[in-house]
């Protein structure tokens, strides 16, 4: 994948808090991601931190083209994997920003890859959405009702906080974190 971010892309993103890119990923890449998610989540239910169970997803999340896009679009040099999850329905985020419903703070931003409603198969597109972490979005109006694979990136100095709006706020404790801990390299690797 070779992708170049234009000034128009950046302007649109800064104004709206999101941007979609067609053909950022090849259909083969999206198919592999969907196959892996289907393997990990056969019932299509919401699941948190899929990348920990899948070298393929971790490799994708940390791939050079994705990292370059995040670095350029979100204008940050150093960041780490925040978390990833399957969103069966993005309306669960209501009108919150990603930061408002995340126990990892501060976030840098996120990527959403649309999946189909039938099981977890790729939708007929290779469209990818990049979303601001701080801008509240009307998710129901912004995204169609179908599952999405959400990947978030956190700042290099992000920490774990109690966030009542995060349905997974206490799962972070299973990773050895207590409130106020900085995210570490072992559990949330830096992306370079």
C-alpha cells in the first residue's frame, strides 16, 4: 500500500474530525483481517484487544503504511497501540468522542474498518475511516449500521484511567495495570 496524504485530506479531517479513504487497503488485506476476526470472534460479539490474540492483527496495526498515515494525519511522531475491538454496532458510542469512552488517555486517534452485517465478512469496499479522538461524533449519522473493526492509537505517555463510559475499563487490570499507570511497551507497544 502506498498512500500519500494531501493538504485537502488534512483540511477536511481538521474541519470534520473524520475522513474516509477508499483503497487505503487492498481487498486482499481487508479479507485477511476479516478472516482473522471471524476466527477470533465467531459469534460476532464485541471483543476487546483482539491484537493480543493475533500476530496478524498486531502486524497490521503496526505496519509501516498504517503507522505513516496515523503519524501524518494525527500529526504525531511517537505513539503506541491503544486498543482494538470489534464494534458490532457503532451507535454504542452514542455521541461521544473516542477519548470520552476510553480508559487509555490521551489517545491520538483511531481507524475504523467496516465489516458486513452477515457474520464478519468484508463489506463491498476497502473504505477505511480515520477518526479524531477528541471530537464528539454523531456515530449513527456518520457510520452505517454494520460491524466495524476499531483500532485506537494512544500517545507515547498515555496512562490507564477509570472511565465509567468505557465498558472495558476494568479489563485493563488483567493486564497488570492500576489506575494512573502509564501504558508500557510490553502490553502497548510503540509504533515507529
